[in-house]
């Protein structure tokens, strides 16, 4: 409509408001065509990584907002090989680890990294 208004003003010296231009277009049965915009190419999507992939040697620890029953605090840990487990500290301060894969034993390096991250996580959250 604005292009039609502009052309009427420039070519015929007829100044119309937007609404007047619209009424004229309707009265004359004009169809306003908008130029088609070329489709923008979609950016290439990165290939999805497996859900439990972490960089080698990286252990991640998260804390639940609501602790498991019988636990003072609890959360999840993902070890460097992608294995996951639920961890908890009971009310007596005893640690517990329940791996998702039965019989799984994390490496000594992963346990050390887990303990360090858990200590930092507890300290950041205000301690016990």
C-alpha cells in the first residue's frame, strides 16, 4: 500500500492516506502482489552427538534440587567414559553411588575428579 501511495503522489500528485488508498484499491478490485523473497538457505546443522558424550577425561557432577529419600543431598555424575550414576550423601555423611550400568566401577582418576567436583559443588551451594 505504501508503494501505491508513493506512486500516486509522485506520478499523479494525488495525496491519499493509507486508509483512502486501501479503499481505492478495494473499489478498483486491485490485488496487491508482494514480490517473493528468495528462500534463505538453511544453515548446515551439526551432526548430533550421542547424548552421553563428554570430552575424554571429563567428569561432570550435578546436584538435585530435591534430595532422594533418606539422603541429605543427591545428584547425578557422568564419568569420562560416558557412564552415569546417581550419587548421594546420607544423613550420617556416608557417600553412595548407584551406577546406571550394573557392576560398573569408575576409574580411580574419575573417582578423584568426582570427589573434587562434589566438594566444590557442595561448597558453592552453601555446604551441608
